[in-house]
C-alpha cells in the first residue's frame, strides 16, 4: 500500500462494489489500489463508503478526502489532504 506524505496526496483506485466488507485487496502493476467496497454503486453509496473506508484506514477526517475523477466509474482519482 502507498504511504501518504504530509500535504496533498492523490491515489488511483479501482473499486469493486457489493463486497462482503470494505478492504484493500492489493496494488495493480501501475500503482492503482484495488479496493473492495461493501456498498452498492447507486446514489453515491459506494463513493461515500470509499471515503469512509479511506478515512478509517488512514485515520484522517472524511472532509480531507474527495473523489476528483471517476464518480460513476470503478476507476477513481482520490485526493487526500494530510
């Protein structure tokens, strides 16, 4: 998993919604994180769970995490401010 540095970080992620639990499954060859998300991809629920999961995982507030690209795609660019 990638380490965050102080400041603004960007993560490329590929999510798999409707999983049993939210968890990081690994890293692709291009550095993209594969993440299972325990939410359905409707009405922004999977995006919200992704933000909540990353907040818990990196121990930072949810307001410091935003999805910059890929709102309706499984591939997303996530901005994290530490």
